[in-house]
C-alpha cells in the first residue's frame, strides 16, 4: 500500500501523541513541546508559523512532519519535527514526508531547510536518512541537549 | 560614570524601542520580534523563557540583554538579544551586559550560552566582541537571513 500525504487535523492528535511515544526518539519534554506546537499550529492549515502534514497508509495516520518559515529570514525554513510510527518506518513514510515538506517549502519560495538533531550514536540512522536526502552538516554544538549529547545542525539548499 | 545592571521593566519599553532603532543593527522585522519578546518576557522577573536585564548610566537606560534557557536542553541557554545605544557603546555597556548575562546563567546551573548573529562585513565588530569574550564559532548557515547574509552560530562554555 502506498503512502498518502494530507494535512494534519485536530482529530489526529491522539495518533500523533502515540507515534511520538512509540518511535522512541523523543523525551517526555520533547513530546510535550511537539504537542504544544501541534496545538498552536492546527488548525492553521498551510499558514502560520507551524505547518503540519500527515502520512497515511491504508487510511491510518502513521507519520507527520512540521515545518515553518524561520522568523527574520527571507527564504529559510525549519523542519521542526518529523516522526514515523515504528510499524511504518520501513514503508518509506519518513522519506515521503521529507520530500513533501521540501516540495511545499519550494512552492512557498523557500530556498533552504534547516534542522537540528541529536548527535548520539543511537541517531545514526537519522543522520544517514538526512545525508542521503542531501542535507549537509553546517554546525555542531557539543553537549547541547545534555552531557555527551551534541546538537547537529543540517541544511539543504532546495 | 559606571554602568549599573538591573532588571528591565515595562517602563523601559520606549527606551528599548529607541535603542533597537538607533543602533542600526536590526531590521524593522527584527525590532518587531525583539519587542514581542519584551512584551512576553516582562514582567517575568527572573523566571520564564525570556529574561531581560537593563544597563544604566547616570540613571538612564542605555542597553539591554535578553537570555533564556534553551527548551529541551539540560544546561544550554541562548543569548537572544543584546543591544547598546550608540551613545553608550564605548562605555562598555555591551561588555557589562554580556558578563552579567553569563554570571546569571551560571547561577542558574547553565553550562553554555549559544547565540546567532549575521556574517555580514558590517558585523565585524560584533564578531570581535564575542570572540574576545571566549565565544567560538560552532556553525555557519550560508544565506540564512538573505542572499549573502550568513548566520554564524557561537557558543561559549561557562
């Protein structure tokens, strides 16, 4: 079954909460912030600081992405959150969301996407995911999240 | 006359607006965002996401700084804004604010301060200011603000 991308809506909140917990990549605090951003951004449609898209397989939400134009910049956007449910990660959900986000940003005149992620060894697959998609490391802040947990900043020119 | 540091209060808003315009470093959009952050952070005292301090010389506000703990981190803080009125820049107002901010962050258990600034040639003095204070470049995002205007990310371990 293929992956369908659509706008995320308020009714998806429980599914989003569940996948944020199930994917294992986020702390309780990070999940709380992601849900705050969800509540602020929806229903914002395709306007506002936080724009969300859902990925569906067989009518079931199994991933989402959140992007927004970076304040005080001409054409820079941030990819704030991307999450795929573990049961759907091999179906290309993350890739479909990332490609849709880039297509959307390009359509809004965006010239680049910036994102931040953890440098911990357990994130190796995440880094491979972004590098394969053309994201380049443009910064690294040692011990940013906590001791031994660096922040890696990636950027892709669209 | 020496520089005194105190909490910024709501009554300082006009002085803050004036120095943001007068210092010449900020666009209209950036000034708008700085004032939004002022309105959100004051009166927040020394709690909340945005903590502000004022610099005074002879009873007159001539500079301010805004810091806050970086969400989703253990001990990382951001220096969001620092501004000195042009008539006071040679009096060491910027340095006094930066040192006070670091002292405050250290007292809260902060281990590092991150800040972002423009890479434009007109910011050469700003970069010198931070390097002299022990900030190291940890990232650079080309054309971040606009074409030809990179974002330079600095970090100082406290």
